[in-house]
């Protein structure tokens, strides 16, 4: 059920993006070099190809390298606010400032 809610949320985001392409023009400005100094929290799960986690349920951890910076920041803010439900991601997101999020987004947007 959680996966269906996530997919529905992603589809809604795509529809919003298609309806208003200027969303991507408003990507947060971050410093990729500063972001590279702050990836330790991400690499434990997202830095391992094919990694699967068993908490809170078994699923494949998504790849974040190459992710669009606007989407990346939006996802982190949703975890921070509780709109996206994942205890591990929420605990990480609440510790990040808006600048941290923008810097990480800039870094991961460049990493493939």
C-alpha cells in the first residue's frame, strides 16, 4: 500500500511538472563541492548498487545519482515534514538545512 501511495505521489508530481514546466527552472542553487562533503548519510544506502533494505519493509533502495535537483530537494523536504513516510529518511532529512539539501541536490545532479 505504501508503494502505491508513493507511485501516486510521483505521478501527481509528473502531472504538475507537465502542467507547469517552470518548476524545473526554479531548481535550488546549491554548491556541489559542499554537497560532496556531506554525502556520508546518503552513501550508506544509496551508494551501494542493488542495495535492499529491510526497514520498514524490504525494498530496493533507489538510485539518487543523476536525480534532478528540484525533485531531490522536494523529496527531502517531504521526508522532513512527514509527508513522505520513512523513519530512516525522516531522521536524516530533519537534520538537514535548506542549504544542505540544495548542496546535496547539486552534487547528486552531477553524479551519474
